[in-house]
C-alpha cells in the first residue's frame, strides 16, 4: 500500500454535502419537486433525506440525525415550524456537540424546545408550530451552522427575520453559500454589516438546481498530487470559482506542490516541485474542514506550519486538534497545540513503516491520513468505514488509481 508511483487519471467527485443538505431543506420548505442532479451520496445527506421524508409524512415523531451537525442544527428550526410533537436525537458524539445558542435564539422567536438530557445539548423535545419572526441575536464564533439554520427558515416566518451575529463570525464562506442558495430560491437577503434581514416571502425554487462537486473532497486529491512527483489528475466538472469554503485548498496546497489549471471539463491537477523552509501560518476560521488535509500535507512535505483560529475543531465529529496531534505524532511528526492552534514543528521522514491511525469516528481523520501512503507509509486505520459520512466511494476511487488499503 505504500505509494511510490505518480497518480494519473480522472475522477468524478461526490456532490457538495453542505450544498446538498441546504438545498434539501429549501426544497422541502418550498414544497416543490425540484430535481437536484449531483446530490451528495454522503451518509449525512441520506440522514437529511430520511428525516425530511418522515417530517412530511406525519405530524410528530422521533427524528434521528446520526452524527450530522447539519442535520441536527438545520432541522431544529424546521421542526419548530411544523405542527406536532417532535424529538430530535443523534449519535453519542452528536449529543456532545453544543446546540444551546441556537435553542436560545429559537426561544426568542417563540419556539417551545426542551432539553431531554444535558442542558445545552441534544437530544431535544420540540412542540412544533409555535415559531414566529422578529429580531434575534446569535453568537457567531462557535458555528456558522446556527446562523444558517435560522436563515434557511427566515423567509417562512411571519414578520420575517432580522439576524444579528455577535462577535467575529467563523466559517463565513458557508454563510455566503447559504445566502447564494436562498437567492436561487428567489429569497432576497439584505446584509448590513453582520446583520441579515429577510422579509417574509414565498420561495420559488426552480425546476432543476445542479449541485456542485464537493471541494472538501477535492482537497484530498490536491494533497495526493502535491505529495507525489509526476502526478496528474483531472477532477471532472469541479468549478475553480466557487463559494465553497474549501476552495481555499488551491491557495494553501498550491504553496506545497500542486498546480491547478481550469479545463473545459474540470480542473487539472499537476505536481509542481516546490521547497519552502520558513514556517507558514494558516488561519482556519473560514475553512476548518480543510485543516486536517493541509496539516498532513505539511508534515509529509517537511513544512513547518502554524494553524490558528481552530476553536471550532474541538466541536467537530472528534476533537480534531487532539486527534490530529495524536496521529501526526504516531507518524513521526513533532507537533504542539493549544486551545485553538496547532503547530507542526517538524515533519515526518519518508520511508517504510507502519502507522496506526485512530479515526475517533471522524471521516476527516481517515480521509486526511490516507495521504500518508504517499510518504511510503503503510497506513492502518481502526475505522476506515467512517469515510461514508462524506465520501462513500473514496477507497474505491483510490483503488482505480492503483492504491489499495487493507
């Protein structure tokens, strides 16, 4: 499984998971039969589809969100709108991820929501049909998903919504993606500084909305090409210009050995030799999901790096700061960390050897650390199946390029 040869070929990426789950919510609220070609096949999207089908079919019940933050958070305002008594729950890790700021905001808009276990965390009991519009404030430094959840339903609220974000927002590109998709549905959003204003209005979703390929998934292929001299991959139909947050991989990974060229049928990735010895600093506030792949690539390339703005990584599917530090050290890198930062002081030496990676039920650990094989490592994962959360056919696509993991 250690990889010594260049990668060559072309790949079709899964649809954007973040766009897919937003569009599924908007389609349900608009009450249309809009076709969504390119829809993500990720497990998170399957949970969203199943939940929305259940909500449509019956007035009340238990809704399972799995480990999906977008499903748990995006559905909560939807359930507060829908008549019926609902219970919203998820996996054990989902119950450790905070939801209190969103619940507080919904309470101020008339929602009746109770915690069934720990204050501030799922599972939740919702008495639906109580939600109204108005002004609401929301802390912006914890997760953009809270704001998106409110924006998705804002046009449906009597009196509309005026949402003011308090503090320095994180993951801004995800908020812009939400505003863009609302625009496709005919919903006008006025932005004034950090305030989003939506009047009550009808959604007019078109007959077809194409889902972009997923830039978060593309980032792993940029890392592979950067790490393997002579590599050349075509990522089919992936747009170079996109509001997806992980489009920043072009800039970050471009410094470390991959050139991205726009083609009529997608993006061509080619290896480009580079050597930087001074420490690089990466601000992860806008693109936290890109950090694992970038950190692994820096370690492979012997590139000292400081990653800042990582507070939200501690609240993901795993505590990603601790998970990255543990696994990078297992691979031979010298790494330190703090509350919201991670530093790669020294990368790993290339060469044979086994590296055991603990995934912590986190798809991004398996996806990012797979690239260690480009440093001639034999990589053994305790939970390789977790990639299904966002990229179900990842291992199969690697196999088509001649890379097989046991």
